[in-house]
């Protein structure tokens, strides 16, 4: 476990805030933010450390040793940031999605586009296999963004559990949004309703699924990073490339449905700004995309300076 000062944990909390803000948007992954902010592998290692071995340490050596074994200060600081973000920024981001979608998506598009370069540069050795894996990741993520969401209003408890597990797996994968997976599975609105209505049974089912999915999938990713890092990075780069279709700012809605007072887009396609029906806000969109792109370059520069 790294030796850190209080200021270091403050920055980790701020990274958690950024991750939480990204996860609220159906199309942007908190995993991408974790990767570009330099905490991705530590996050995987810390989550993977929560296991039976850690519980044995808790029983034999006490809470302090257990807390150190799971990198508890890091996880606490990060989860605190995510919780603060979801609680405070969710309504703001939802407002921006409804009222200024082109501008919000433009900023995230620039941010994610720069993330492609950032993650690709982590690959130390390119090969034909890595290029093929990148293309497979790109096509897989692109295909996911074109799927039509499930619209069934009847969701069983087991299905909620499964949705929680799949969504949390997507949240820690750069390029694939957990919120968007919930939309595809038809669980985005039920999950929001469960939180707003404080439906403890549904929240518990979703949470249990998320815990199982997180503890399982984090171990898989950790193993892949340890044994096939370049190949794993190639696939993740592809995921991010493929996800750009989802966050392209200019869309034409092909099908939508009202869920109570909430309009859910079921099917849409990306169009050129010139073909967009309405004010395309092209100049402002370009400015915000550039700002998002430069923000990633700034974060990368700061990370290198710290190292």
C-alpha cells in the first residue's frame, strides 16, 4: 500500500467525483476516468484484495491489518468522491442532458477521444494480434451502442440482480458505460425509481449484484493486466474507440418512449452536424470538444510531472 498524505487522498476523492459524474451519463464510463487519472490498476488490485484471505486477516490480526490489506484508505477516498458526485451532480448532469445535450456530449466526446490516445500510448509493444484485438474491441463496443433497449416494465428480482452485476462490470471497463448497459437492459428507469422511492428491496438486489460482479470481474481484469497487459490495453482502447458512436453530439432520434415523465430514447443514429435537425451549435460544440481534449492532455502532463 502506498504511503500517502492527506492531500493525496483529497485528489483521489476528486478523481472519484469525476468517475461518479461520468457514470451518471449513459455513454461515458467511469473506468475511462479511472484510467486516464492513473488509478485504474490500483483500483482493480484494491477491489481484488477484498477476498477470503482478507477476511482471515480480519479475524486473526484485527481491523487495522485488514484495512491495510485491502488498501482501505484509497477505496474509502475514491468511493466517497463517487458518492458525493452521484448525490450532488446527478441532477445537474440530467438537466444538461435534457436542455443542452449537444454541448455536454461535445465536451465528453473530446475527453474520450483524447482518452483513446492516452490508453493506446500505454501499449509498449504493438503486434498484429494487438491490432486485431483493438479492432474486435472497437466493433464490439460500436455494436453495443447500436442495440435497441429492452422496454419491458416487468423486472424480476433475479433480473435486477443480474443488471447490477453487468452494469458494475461495465463501469470499471474503460469505454463501456454502466448507465448505458442499464438502459439497454431496460433497468435504467427502474433503478432510478428504486433510488428515488427508497425501495430498499430493489436497491439491495441491485447492490448485491453489483458487489458480486465487481469482486468477480475485477479479479479477471487484474489477472489480464498481470499476464497480457498489452493485449488487454489493445482491447480497452478498442472499447473506447467504439464507444465514440454513443457520445457523438449530433443524433437523429428514430424511436423513443415515455416512462412516466421520463423520455427514454430507444433508437437513434449519428448524423453530420450539417444534417442535424435544429441548431447544431457547431462552434460552441467544437470549443467544448477541444476543452475536453485538452483537459486529458493536462491530466497526463500533471501525472508525468508527479512521477
